[in-house]
C-alpha cells in the first residue's frame, strides 16, 4: 500500500511540475492574476484554463473524475490566494503538493470514497 501511495504521489508531482511550468506559459501565468489582469483578457478564463489543465492531469493519473474536480477547485483557490498576496510562492507550491498527497491517500487508503473511471 505504501509503495502504491508513493508511486501515485510521485506521478502526481511530476504531472504538477509539467502543468505548472511548461504547460502554463507566460500568457496564463500573467493572465490568471486577478489583481493585474492582461488588458482585454478575463483573468478567470486564464486561471480556469490553468486549473483545468491540472484537473485533467489529476483525473488522468488517478482515473478519478472526482479527484479532478477537487483539484480544479483547490488549484483555482490556491492560485487566487497567491495572486492576492496571501501566499508566498513556496506556500503556494506546498499547498499544491499537499493536495496531491491527499488525492493519493484517498485513492490508496480510502478507494471507496473515490469514484474511479475504467481505463
């Protein structure tokens, strides 16, 4: 069980790094800030797209739509708090990693609480 948890957690962290850095890009990174949005670009669309990319990665790795939805909600909220200045970069990343640990724990230790998709 622990090895499966570590395996899923590691995959989620790799997916997170991929989604937060190369897949985010400068446009989404700047456009998602609700306090300094890009002119003519709705910040919530940029942040929503970024959170959706993360949600898709979580759903893919875990096979769970529910965990994908939870990731979308948490990622959106955490990034909003960072943009507002309530979280530092390190705190933001720590909360994202904590979410990934929670998703892996739910999947491994409480599988009946997580709806999984047939892959």
